[in-house]
């Protein structure tokens, strides 16, 4: 179930990022990297929700590499499809990012379920 609190999106109680204009922004670490596909996923439900809200880009703050990767959200629909944690996931490789750059630090963008919106 998708919930939205302020700009934050939760999918079945898990933080799925926040909306910022035409961007869905999400922090990821090595546990979220699909090694088999060399990339990242977005669940079908979050994808559908974000598209309905006018989101065009998926921005990933990838902690281990200190990278910011920006993908066209629409490209995920053409990626690999897998069932993971009971949900359909769309996965595309890091190489499909339309923009990628390293930064010296990443500001945490994570929020646990139940936390208030400042």
C-alpha cells in the first residue's frame, strides 16, 4: 500500500523516497543494488504512483560509491522484471543513468515509518 506523508512516499511501510518536483529521490546502499542486473529497482506500485504525480526522473543517492545517479523514470518500465519481497520490481543497470556524478558527502535522506514531517 502506498502512503504519502508530506513529500515522503512509503510502500508497505518502507521508505520509498520523497518527491521533489519532477524527481523521486531515494537513498540506496549495497543491499539495494541488484548485482545480477548491475542496477537498481523501483517497484511497480511506486513507479505507477510517481508517474501519476508527474515524476519524470528517479534520483538515487548511492552511499557506498558516493554517487548521485539520475534515471529517466520511464526507462524502468523497459528494464528487467522480477518478483522481490512479494512485489513486481523494474530494474535497470547503472549504465542507463542519464547523469551520474560523485560527491564528497551525501546528506541522509532517510525517514522511518511514523516519523513526523518537519
